[in-house]
């Protein structure tokens, strides 16, 4: 499993992130690029780079045979898929294995079993992992069978595609009259997006939070979890902001470990190896249910890195080289708070329409506790061919209040000219009282937030900043009161050390 050169089968910020981790381990890197990415940052950062085709991903980044060919030509012994593109394609992981190339990710069998949501539900049920009530999902049920099953499950419910993700092939149904049309519509979309029209039913958990558990597993059977991430701020099932820990869990260590143990159990059920994420729905009473497993590195992994101090990408590389995990569960401690905002090239005032064009300026924020992961610099072009994400702004603070203040400062400093971005959305969101209080669910952005109302309340921003600053200061005062105590001796410990040293000279 030893390798010295890694091909990164991806682009943008995640390619740059992986290249940096490889550099720290002394590994050479190979970038691939389409015509649209010829001058991209990841191409310049890598040890060497190879052209793989025209801009459309179907003709470049999704062409497995081209990637394998580049690996052969360059002498790369391993391939890291990042996220998206081929990251969760079992056939690509198997092709790498057949070619004697290390796939930096889970084994093909785990990807297959967890990639089909219906099959994953059945596996988790058999393993004793709580799942949302619904049809088993491992069988292809006809429309009539689904309609009969719906009466037992109850409404409202979701019709969900067995394959794929990202909200495609998913429909919310609130009555039996809506169900037949919703099933047909979901089947058509699933067939078009994933080539598979199988769907299953799942009860809709209203007012739910989307909380996920990061896990790491090695080939020796060691599995640990790295705490939770709050991912409820989303639009059309696409995440916009993530944080760790979750404000819903916060200091409830017993609940955190309970969820983490279920994440570990789920990983063991499919003999998982490498980094993965267990996504859960959590209701207001802290009942949690398995939703799906992402068999890859997550976009939002940096918030977990900042609160645990564990470099997840480095651990991926170490595990792929046959090393045991560098940490035990007892080593994992969450410290402080981290928030990530995804900065996308889109117009938040116009239904988040994508914005394309030339970046005249891209000046990222810096300063204490601020990290920016990006694959774009000034002079780059935002094309219509790929995901519109420009960067991820991640901040760390000792408390959630401090992290929010720090993120607001970072977003104020961030300067992007040439395209529209969703930075105003994040600035408005961070100033919402519900968000600051941690009182939100997966429908918050779509049902209880609007840019217009947020803009009208912008005159309260100084007051909000003052409230957050007061909360942060109060937390620090409490902490100081617990830590700084008068010693039992009549003098300070420093004086006692000085006396000791003089006596023993």
C-alpha cells in the first residue's frame, strides 16, 4: 500500500486542500485539468499536471479511463477522488484496485452497500441502527405497493430515490391524493439523474435537524468518531453553513457519545475503512435516525478539524498507506467552536441564480482564527460547467458567540469583484436572532428567512454585535472564575518554585 505519488481526481478547492496535505507528508502530486481549468490554482500547486479533455465534466473529470491513463503515464501509485465527481463510484474504486492503484477512500463493497440508500436502510436496520420509519428500500416496489405502504407509514412523508443524492428524486407528500403523481415525478427525475428509477418512502420528520457524525476507520478494525457537525442551514437540500459542535447538542456529552457510538456501529456494519460521514435527522426530543452515509470526504470537514485538531485528509492518506489510526476515541476532545460558510458565485437576491465571469479581485480575509479554503485567485474565471463554490470561509472561536463575531468580521473583509456572491446572505443569516440562539431546523432558510426582511433589520447589526460580544465576555468571565483560584499556600506557586530553585542550587 506504500505510495509516493498521488493523483488528485478533482479540481478547485478540494484539489488544493489535498495537494497541501500531500506536500506535508512529502508526497508528490499529479493534477488533472479540463480546458476550462488550464490556469487553475490546483494545476499550479501540483508537482505535475495533465490535460484530460473539454470543460464538460462528462468529457473530463468523470472519464475513468482517462484518469487511469494519467496515473499510468505519471507513475502515480494512488488516487484521491476528493468529493463529488467519482468519489462515490464503486466501479472507479474497483477499477483502481484492478490496476494496482491505491484508492484513497473506502473499499468498493462499502461504497456499493451504502451508495444505494434503500440497501443502506436495510443494512442499518439489521445492525440495530435507528432509521426513519418507511419502506425497507432494498426491494423495488411498484407504485401500487408504495401507495399501500404509505397508509401504514402515515403522512406527511417523503418519496426518495434509492440512488444518488442532493435532493434529486425527492418529493414531499402530505396526503394520499398527492402520492401517485409524486411517485411518478420522483421516478422520472431519478432515472434522468442516476439511471435508476427505484424509489422508497420515508416518514417526514418535521422540525428536524440535520446532524452528521464524522468517522475514521483503519484496515485493522479501529473505528472512531470525531464528534458532530450541525448542517441544518440548507436550501433545497444543499448545505450553506455548517458548524461544530451542534448548538442543539452543545454540552450534552452523553448525547454526543450516544450518536457517535451509533456512527461507529454503522461503519462497522459495512467493514468501512477511511473517512466517512453518518448523516442523521434529529427531532426536537433528541430522537435521532440514520439518514445516509457519505462514503467520502465531506465539503464541511474543516469545522471538525478546527475543533478536534485532527487533520482528516492527512489521516485519509495515512490509512490508505496501511497505517493504523493515529488517535484513539479517548484522544478526541472538542475544543471551542467552528463555523463554515460556503461562498458561492450566485445572486441571493435573485433566487440564488448562478453568476459567471472573470474575477477582477479576490482578496481573502485573514487574521486570528480565520481559514479560507479556495481553488481560485484573482484573474480566474467562474465558468458554468462546475459547482459555483468559490471558497469556504472557516473560523474558530472559544465560544459560538465569538465564532459568529469572527465570521462576521471575516465576511466583511472578504472582497470579490467580477461576479455576484452569496456573502450578503451569510451576513444577514449571522445577524438573525433565531440563528444566534441556535433555534433553527432544515426548513429555516426556505420558510423563515428572507433577504428582504433581513436587509430591513440591518440597522440592528451594532446592537446584535454588542449582544454577541457580551455573551463571549460573560463566558470568558465564567471560565476565569473557575480556573483562577487562590492557592492553598500563603504565597503563589511561582514564589514556591523560586524558593525551591534557590534551595537546590
